[in-house]
């Protein structure tokens, strides 16, 4: 059973890819086994990437080297380009194999200790010969260790010879395996995967509609706790109506769809049909599907259901995630014949012997290319590149669900607060927890068991959400509202247009790395106290299209402090935004600093045009008032990069410095954030002065050589009201040199 390798592949340290057996895990946890490649993070094994040469060389030797043949297979399957129309089959591009690529780590849950070990998978990187430090193409975690003969073995081995290693994934889903995952979670994960006390208190619904999979119709339950009904929720992509031709619940057909057997004659989209079948096979009678459980032409029903989305998804016994395909007719791969096609390949890298069971490498299910084109991220699973993962609405569905069965094109994944399982690997190990090295789409759930990570979760969710596509741009608030509901219900926090009230002033300096432009679309549904469709306020990240960074964690407070105190108008009263978090009477604000407080008298004296009549045209808590300092600077137009230029390299754009700010003397004073071309098109003024106002200050007292920086917001005035335009970092010395003036700002 010996395998022939070329001189390059022979240098790879295959033992580094081994995963532990049951006995080795027991020895690891007891401290008896040390020095192995899968021991603890402190046991560093010296491993190096092996230079394989060019793609031509790998392809040439693939006829005699089994591993080169496997590398060719992976490259051609995942995509042999690293940028649009730029081939990896180039004499100036070489590859390295990395046996030290960390796929994740496993920790011990049975005891209060820190025992954990790394799981490695083989990765392949492509480099330009002019720069062997930074890869231009990444094929992450493409090969995993497995027992010899795993590909030809029975798919389900009750006691796998090695744990966390590869196994055969059948073309049809093994329902017993899915049921095993459910049982492990329900009976072994305790409170970690159960509803919190707050969620239980909020679980009562005025009504909820569910599809009865036995009677094939919609049923309406009134005044019920969502915990009284065991149901699955479906998270999927609708797709265009022309492609998926979905059946939806509307006023005209609601009576018909509530009749027994309604869905026997009506053909449902394949994804919904598969979800009903799967629920039935798993012993669940009810399924919640937005298209059929919300009246799509009833704004009142939509508003109520969107307001209860956090309860609906968190209370679901299981969420079925259709992460394959682009529309509701894509189905759930693996449930029917011909829906999955990939057959794993295996090569023996360490032949078995009398004292060694040997070791094989098996291809993983990954199929999407990992390359640096535009702002691609090097992710780990196909789910990260799915259409489902690019949609804004699906993020809150995933983040609020306790248990998830995730259907990708070639395998099913399981994700809950306590475990990650997949069809291609043996991860069902009691009292252990596997965590990926990166933050993937299946790991964006809200973990309320760890309040210390509250702000980290919020920051990650905002960044993840603002990367996603929103078909109707005005849905930005509604599609994030369930996340806010989840965050608020499990903390003492309150959010105002997506910004946390207790750290509101710190959050006001949120920014962007890659560019944004203003969101002018009206909300799809009427909202606010005015009960009308509104544009999101400019001071909120919701008011912009593009990736936002809203860093408000404790570590930021070590070097930054807000320089403003914000007030909002509610029912004709001005109240501090921070007071909105407290349960006390907001009119009885304590510890008011007269130098920062804002009163009606201040408005009358400094902004007399903002009469009560005009202010009443704005929703409550929409316009923000604060005292600050203002100064003027010029944006150097020649320093603005244009990523829309056909000849422009997107990687270069990411590395380009931010546009430069200059003072009245032409000296460099700081910089503003990069913005999207749509933004610059809207602000085509020449090098005239722009107004900036202070919102924060950054300094590091421990390192006095680093000068202090003023965090300033660029604003423009329209009809006597200020609106955010951009964010800037200005050297404090340059700021003071600009003779800033104190003023009262009304920001909408």
C-alpha cells in the first residue's frame, strides 16, 4: 500500500496532520501525553511550508506523484485564478504546501481546565516569485487526515479509529447522523443551548402561524408561548420572483392556505418542500417559513412579526439553513438523489504497519476559490461564500438560532452554542468542543452565556451585517432589529438606531475602512412615533451603505474618550441619550454638567430656526443635540483613490493611504476615511473648506511620543440641520492651530 511521491511532496511532515484517537484524548486530558503535534498550544512543533514549484511542475509530476495529482485536482476544482482572468498557471507563480495550517482547536468541557489541542489540515498557497511572504492565492484546509481506507469504508463508523479526522460523506444525507447531533445537543448541552430566563419571559406571542407538515396547511396559534410548540424555522434565500416563483401568504389566499391539505395541490418551492420533509423525518410537526407565515401584503402583520423575529428564531427547536443555491427552488442538497455529486479522494501518506495503523489524506468538501480579488477574505467553508451568507436578513436568523442544520452544496453542518459538527469529519466527541480558527458564518450566533464578550459580539455583528446585500435598501433597520432585540433582552443595554446608548458618544466615531455612501432609501414599513417611512439618520451606520466598524469595547476606552454628551428629543423633551438606558425617570437626570447639557433655552438661543413646529417634523430620538468645537479643513482631491478605474488594482486600493486633510496653510493636518465613488460624486466641490466637529480624542499616555489625535466628524448643513458626511483623524496640534469655535449642533 505504499504511495509514490515526488521529491517536493516527500518533504512534507505528514505526521503533523494526525488527529487523536480516543485513548490519546484521555491521555492528553490527564497530562500523560505531551510533545505530539496535536497537544497544547504551548507545544510548538517546528513545521515549515514546503516549496512545490510552479503549477506546470505540479501538473507535470501528477502522473507519478499521488499528492501532486491531488493538488492539481483541488486547484482545478476550486478555480485556477487568483484575480479575475489572471491565471495561476504562470511561471512567475509558485506554490507551497503547509501542514501547519490550523483548522481549529478542541477544548475539554468535562473539567475546569485549559486542556486543548490544535487540529491541522493541509493548505496550499500560491505566491508571486517577487514576493514569497504574502500569498496571492489561498486554498485553505483542502486535505484532512483520515484512517487508511476511509473513502471505501461504510460512511458511519460507530467508533472511529481517529477523532476529528475525515470520514466518507455519503451522497445522500444519513438522517441518523442528523438525529444524533440533535440528541447530543438537547440532552448534553444543558443551559448553553436552552433559552435564557429573559427569553422564556419574552416567549409569549399574541399569535404565530406555522405550517403543519402532517395536515399540509397553515395553522394559527393565539396567545401562546412559543415554547409550547416544538417547531423548526427555515432560513433561506427567496431569490427573484421570476426564478423561484414563490407561493406567498397574502390576504387573498389566507383562508385557502389554512384548509386541510392546502399544500397537497399547491406546489411549494423546492427548498420549502424539502424543509417540510426534513422536519417530518426528524419528528417535528411544525415549520415556520416567513413567506407563508407572514401576510406579505399586510403592513400591520409584517410589523408585528418583524418585531417578534428574535423570539421566533430563538424559540425554534431547530433552524434549517438552506445555504446552497440562490433562490427558494434550490432545495436542500443530500435529501434527494442527484443533488450532491462530489466524491472524496484519498491517498495513503503513511502506510500501515504492525505497530502503526498508518495515515491517509482525504480531500475536503470545499469547492469555492479562495483568492485576493477586490476585498476577498480567506474564509474556511463554502458557507462563507454562499448567497445565503451574503444576505442581510439571514444574519439575524442565524445569530439568534440556538440549533442550526446548515445545508451547503456538498455537506450538512451543525452549529450550536456548544458544538460544531459536519458530515465529512468525526467531531461527535463527548465533553469536547471544537472551535474554528476563524469566525465563520456558522459561528456568528449570540452567546448570552458570556457577558464579557457582549461588546465584541456587537462589533462583529455590525461589521458582518454591513458587508451583506439588502435587496430593498430601506430594510436596513428591520433586517437588524431582531439582533437588537436579542442584545437588549439579555442585557441592560438599549440601542438607538443601531448604536448602544450607554456608549453612544464613543459609538458616534464609528468609521469605515473600504468606503461607503449615503443610504437615502426610505424604510419599507412605517416606523417611529410618526408612523411613516423614514430615511435612516446620517449619524448611524444604518444610514450608510458599506462596511462599518463600530468599536465600543472596553479596550478602546483605554486610549479614547468621547468629547461630547448627546441629547435626544422625546415627546418635546430633551434627554441625554445615556439616560435612555436607565429604567429611572429620564426627566430626572442626575449629575448634569452645565457645560455639556443641552436645554430648550440653548436651542432657542443658538438654533432659533429649530422651532417646535419644525422639530415635530422629525421623529422622536432621531435628531441628536450636543455641544462641540468646529474647525475647517480642506480635503486634498489628488489623494483620493478611485477603485472604479478599470486599470486600478483592488489590492492596491486596500493598501492606499486615506485621503489627506490640509489646513488653511496647505499643511497636512490629518486624513478622512476612504469613501465609495458614489460618495465623492455627491460631494464634487473643489478644494473648498469643509466643516469638522470634535466627537472624541485618542491618546496613549504611556507613549507620549505618539501625538494625540482628534476624532472629528465632517458635517454639512441643510436647512439649518447638520448631517454626517465622513469621519476624520486630525492631529491635535493641527486642530488647535485651526482656531476651533464652540457651537451647538443639531445632527440628523
